[in-house]
C-alpha cells in the first residue's frame, strides 16, 4: 500500500476560494485589499516568485503595487520606500522579496515594515507575538504547512515531530505553531548528531534543508506510516526536487507532500490570506 498524497495545489485553491470571498466582502465595505512588493536586482528566481504572487493576487481580487529597485540601492533608499508604504493607507501588505543584495541588511529591512503590514510575519513584533500565541500574521510557509494538517484532519497532539530546519522563515515559526497544537517538537539542523535516529523515532518529519548535495531524506530514515512534509525545493540534476524522493517515500509514509506541487503552492496561498488579514486589521485601527 502507498500513503496519501498531500496535494498542495488542491488545498491552496481552497484557501484562495476563501480569500476571494473575503476580498469581495472587504470591497463591499469600501476597502480594496492591496499588496505592495519590493523586488531588488535582477535575480531570475526572485522575479519569477514575485510575478507568480502578482498573478495569484489578481485571481482573488487583491490589488498589487510593484516596486522594482536597482541591485545597487542603498539601505537608506530602501528604508525610505518602506516608510512611504508604511504610511500609505491604500497599502495593506508589504513584501520585500528575499534574498537581498549583500549591501542590504535583511533584519534591518524586515524590521522596518509596519507589523500590521508584515504579510511575511518576519518582524520582531510578529515573531514575538507568535511565541506568545497571539500572532495574527504568521510566516507563510509555516502557516501553509499547518493548513495542510488541518485539511487532512491530522491530529498533532502528542505526536513526536522532527523539524529539520531552524531558520526564521520556516523552522522557528513552525516550531511555535506545532507547540500550540501540543506536539512534541525536536528541532534538528546541520550540527545535529545522529539525525537518522531522531527521524526513525518521529511520527512526523518536516524537512526543509534544500540542498541535495548535503542531505537527502530516504525511506530508510522514516518509520512505517510516518508523515513526511517536504518543504524544500531546489534544482538537482536538472530538475526541481525536495529533500526526498516522493515516489519512494510515499510507499512507506501514511501521508507525504510531493515536490513540486506540495508546500510551494501553500506559501503563496497563505500570503494572500495574510494580505486579507492585514486589510481587515487596518479597519480596526482606522487606516
């Protein structure tokens, strides 16, 4: 027997359908949900990501404002653009596409964004609220993973979960979200010893390494009927891959996500949801 495919495209569409209805409701109240994006430089992958986000926004009725900046932009210039967007009442969400050129400070940049417009959930304010179980805007990929669990009615309470990532974008916020569901979470990373043994004991493995030259999650590393959420995506041997080979993992797992078509679509869907949430928050503070 093979496990059940967690289809990110299907679940993302269900989120988009809800977002579209919410956008229509906000528009009936005179609020036109708007996402402003900032793309710096000419990185082809980043440009594609931003373009896909704009297309998704259009599908659900969210207006976009695109800011393309030269790769040599200074921190002061970038700060000024963010400040202007923070004060623009027609803008509800602000997204700075990462990674940034070397002359720019990622923490200083993301921290500059108003917390109520922080649709990536990366500001210290929102990260702190998440740790206190009070966040309204949560990092998109982690919240997308949680949406997958909810869609398939996977109960996380008491489950042993191995999380292979400790980044601010994925691992750390996901750790807090999983704890909220009363899971037992072990965070593993590049310095973890005996990673295979941790994985073999896990009910759920969430992996987000993104470098097949350094790490591959194999069927031998998971126990029978474990759940595998593969967040990673990278190019390896001329194709897009995650940290595991889905066709092999699904033969042993009870649930698993493919790459592509798994967590990736969820990230964009949750960005749309966060933008609608931010637009709703703006009504509560008179903006």
